[in-house]
C-alpha cells in the first residue's frame, strides 16, 4: 500500500513546498492536515515518512540512528564529524558522558542557588531599566550563562559575549538552514559568525575554573574524547541549551499575556508556596504543579525543537505500510502536539490537560518536546528546572504587556523562533 503524500515537483522533490511553507515547522502541519497521520514527502536525495501518531511512533522509539541528509546543514559547525548524526556505537559512550555532566537531581540542586542568582540579576536589570524587552534574545542569553556556568565551569560575563554568541548562532543557523531550502546564501556572513563562535568556545576552554565537581570538559577528556570532539561538544551544548530553553520561557510568557486567567492562577500558586519570598527554592518546584503544567502546555503549542528524525535499522510495518531498513522517519513534533485525534481542541491553551486525571490513558509519546528514546534530549530535566525557576522569578517580579502592534510569527531557526523576537514591556509588581 503506497504511503499518501504530495506529488513531487518536476525536480523530483517537495523542496519548493517546504520553502513556500517557510520551513519544516509549518510544512509538517499542512502535510498531516491533508494526508493523515502517516505521510511521505521528498527532499533532495531523500524520501521521508512523517508519522504524527504517537502510538505508531513507539515503533521507532528504540532506533539510535539519525539520517545524514536532514541534518547536513549542521555539518560545517563541527570539526570532528556532525554530532547530530554520530553512529550509535560512537553516540552511546558520548551520551553517557554528557548525562554524567548535565543530569542528576543532586547536581541540579547544588547549582540551583547560582541559577537563582543569574535569574535575579536579570530581573534586577529589567526593573532598573523598564522598556520593551526582546524576550528571546534576553532569555536565550540567560540560558547560555546558566549552561556555561553549570556544565562548562565558566561565568560568561565578559562584556557582551553572551549577547554576541546568541546573535551569532542565529546568524549561522538562518544562513545554513536557508541554504538547505535553496534560499540565497551569503557565505561570508555565516562563516564570520561561525569563526566568532569557535573563538567563544576557545574562550570557554581557557577561562573555565575547575570546581569541586568535574565538568563536561573534564569528563570528556577522562573518557578519552579527542580535543576536536571536546570543542565540538562544548559548541553543541552551548547551541542545544540556550535558545531552546530561552524560547520555551518566551513562548510561555507570550501565551500567559493572552490568558490572564491562567496567569492569575499561577500567581496565586506562587504566592501560596513562596509566601513573601521572591525566588523559589529547589524544593519548592515540586510544589508548583500549575507552573509545570503551564510550561508543558506552552511547549506543546510551541515546541522549541519542532521536529526530529530517525533512520530505521530494520524492516518495519508501521500503520500497515512497509518501511524497509534505512527509511528516514520524520518526527513532526509540532504536528504530534496539535494532532486533534490525540489532543481535543488542539489549538486551545489549557494547562489543565496535564493534571494526572486528564493525562491518564494518553499515549506516552503524545507530548515529546524533548524527543524520545536513545537520542532524546540529555538536558530535559535541567531545562525544566531552569525554565520553572526563571518563570517563577519573573512572574513574582513583573507583569508583562505585549508591545502594541508587534507581530509574533513562529519561524524555523532549527528551534521554533519568533521572527523579530517577542517584545514586552515589564512593570514591576
Ligand atoms: C526547553 C529546552 C529544551 C528543549 C525543548 C530541547 C529539545 C530537544 C530535542 C527535541 C532534541 C532532539 C531529540 C530527539 O531527536 O529525540 C534535543 C536534543 C539534544 N538536546 Fe535538548 N532541548 C532543550 C534543552 C537542552 C539543554 C538545557 C541541553 C543541555 C544541557 C540540551 C542538550 C541536548 C543535546 C546534547 C541533544 C542531542 C541529543 C543526542 O543526539 O544525543 N537540550 N533537545
């Protein structure tokens, strides 16, 4: 049985359709609206089978290979080979080392105080100079500072370094991604930004202070990773950790300004648990279920990483369709999160979906902002903790008002970014 999907253009693929949709973030929504939960499309050199049904996705839950072609645009970032598509035998020990550096409740708790200080510094700065704030830029910088301090043993407070790193990643990703959709590409610009990022990695390596707990760099060296692989891993951690967490918090605040009733409930929960305190303690987070549900619901509606992919390693029958080994299975995270067969009234912002009662019986892979399986996000728990802390701190300190007439349009920058940022005025409460 052939898999439904759009006809290819005369060039033999659907690249024009993807480019017309603005990227794979929006294209996946149209694809599944028209063709159902399993649909095939083509990009130059590859055929992709996109699966928006969380039960069918279970069949690729243990696959530990990603397809080269889809992530080819990231290859120039790396010296030691594209980390996104490392073969399983290299990936397994690498993942173990990364997890030993960034996962673990005790180490999250140990760093909580310094994260809270970084969040408070940002809030103090906003309070001292109220005016329109570009949330994505500011919150991505904050997340970058957090990961640099936590996993890389370095305070990124030299001049405007954090700001320039965030801007350079944006430049590199927009140029490389645009080029992969056949958009005009200004080679010099991306290369200059990448050279700056490599310099920033060298700076992190030179400036880091080795603390009591071994950081990612020490652990990688002990695990016998090459210097080039260590530099690549630092770059990938900076990349993977900053704009994802930054946009998760930004989209949440965006949704909250449109839903004052949810904001009121959150403020009441925070007041009940924190009392007079403005910043939560680590142990408070477990007592803030509304906050956790709100963040999860925001990541359902605006998943920071809007898609993933796997390359199958054996023949499969999925939803009645035969997929030979080597098939690219596209994971349309956004379309899974907006699938009306899984999420009733999917566009509606409703954190109540995440109460235990309403979650009961929902397929395990219905909500996958951090992906799943052996390639899932190593930073998932850390990111949740950071985002909850920052949201709690900001909601205790400010009310947020969107800047009048400023459009908020989701675009693909590898993450689900808002074009022209999300601009808000903050008023101290
Ligand atoms: C809200 C914040 C974040 C979101 C939504 C997010 C989402 C994702 C997603 C969707 C993937 C791909 C998963 C897959 O293919 O199944 C991923 C991979 C990854 N993420 Fe995150 N991420 C976030 C924060 C972080 C943080 C804070 C770190 C670092 C501590 C991090 C490190 C990574 C790494 C290293 C990978 C590559 C995984 C691999 O190939 O083994 N992420 N992330």
